């Protein structure tokens, strides 16, 4: 009697390559989704940090009748007395930082930052679609004192200018940035930017 051996057949090279390709694509998709979720988590932290910091600034104003003027422009773990330390952006690099701006008479403040998710609906809710300009850099989100918005004219400054249709504060460093105004030089309190500043 003759015994026949069963012939076992393995996977072909093409089948193995297809399986490996599918596995690689799934890994890449998972990494991409993970990165998106990380950036959304950092954006949530930015919003939370600045909401808490805004409350601390309002508490400071209630106690002192003035917003702080001693912070550096870029905030990160600066001493804020009994209110703790200033927040740090999760990435804290030149593209992602917390920029503090205040009036010379200490009656308003703005804190700018950049959200990584450019499609975040909160960008439109604070009026920063296309960017909010602090005079030197463009940011897409921030918080302010109740008496001022992220864009426009603020009390305590006397000179305004335009970039596109956005009215901004003019400072000697800003003229090289392509700012124009009506009349051609700074307005010094007059209407400019098609009457956006009063």
C-alpha cells in the first residue's frame, strides 16, 4: 500500500505583501489619528490655561484696580504672587506660546495663542478667522479683559493703522510690516481703516 503525503501549500508572495501593506496602512492611520487627538488635547489645555489665567487677571484687577504690567511678553511660569505662576503653552516654542499684551494705563489685557486645529469653531467665536494680530505676530485664539476684543482699537493708545481691513495699534516697529492708514501716516485718534476705529 502506497501512502500519499499531503502537500501543504503556503501563502504566496503576493498574499504576504498584501497583508503587510494593509497592516502598514492601518498603523499609519492609527498614528495620524493619534497625532490629531494629541493636538486637540493640547488645544483643550490652552483654552483651559487661558480661562484660568483670565480669571486670575480679573481677580488681580479686583484687588488692585489695574491689570498687571510686569509680565514679559511671552508667558511661561512667571511669578504671579498669590495667584500662582503664569501658564506655559504645552509646546512652548516660537509658533506656540502665550503672548501677553496690556494697555499703558493698565485698564485692559489680551493674551494670544495659536490653536493647532485650524478648524476649531472657537477660532471664529473669538473673531480670529484669518488670524488676530497683536502688532508683531499673528495668532488665532485668545482671551481678553471684558472691555476689549482681540482685534480693533483700544483706549490708552493714540495711534492706529490697517493691515488689509483689520485695524491694529501702530507702533514704530510696525511700519515695516506693511501697515497703512487713512491718512497715509498714523491716525492719532482719527477714524481710519474705513471707520473701523473711532
